[in-house]
């Protein structure tokens, strides 16, 4: 549960920042304080809806992937991701107080979301680690005990465990390894 809360919190804060930037940079888009509620919708969509839509679009694209080049494959991937972002942006506008008027206010924000989430993917581990530390501190204050000194130990062991994993060649993806690390 802690990992879910930490992931939600880190993505929520990042989405608020991206929405505020969209409000500043996009003509015809009004975000304001609605960014707080819109970020909840955007975060839930990123955690639950985006993987489902992406999987559905990829299945449809895989059926028509007879003779594509690598460049063509990348273009198709980017178009599919943009379509997912567009659907999510329409849902955010529809379900929150964010206002969009005109073609460009619907066409450009999904690109900003795409770039924002690309940046988020690059800094995800650091944000999660920091949010996890804050979560432990708050939980320690609420329960009346200090954070365990061993909570920083996994970060210190990271190089050793990474080397051990590379030696093992277990066939797991980095996401699967991270999930296993979070379990134990």
C-alpha cells in the first residue's frame, strides 16, 4: 500500500506542475486552481486507464504490422501514445474545471503531457525514493516512533544488488525487479 500511495503522490505533484505549465503555455486553455482536481483525474488515468488504452492500441497496431521498418514502427508508436494522451486530455477537460476552446487547445496539451510524462519516467525513481522517505517520516510521527534506520539501507545496497542481478541474468525486466524489491 505504501508503494501505491508514494507512486500516486509523486505522479500527482508532477501532474499538477505539468497542468500549470499547460495553462501557461497553451492559448485557449484555462487551468488555474482546477489543476488540483484535474491532476487527480490525470494521475488516476495515468495509473489505470493509460496502460489499458495503450495495450488495446498496440494490439490493434500489431495486427497490421506486416512489413514495417524500424522508423515506421517508431512513428506508429508515437502516434498511438499521442492518441492515448489525447483521450486522457479530453477526459480531464470533461471531468474537471479545466476549460479548453479551439482546435489547438485540444491538440497541443496532449503533446505537453507526453513530454511531461517522458520527463517523469526519467526522474521517477528519485521522486519515488524521496516521496517514500517523506511517507516514512510522516508515518513515524503519526505512530509515535522514529523511522527505522534500516529504511535507508536498500538505497545503500543498490549497487551490490544490481551487480548480483546482472550476474544472475534472471530475465526479469527492471519494472519486475523493482516490484520484487518492493515486496521484500
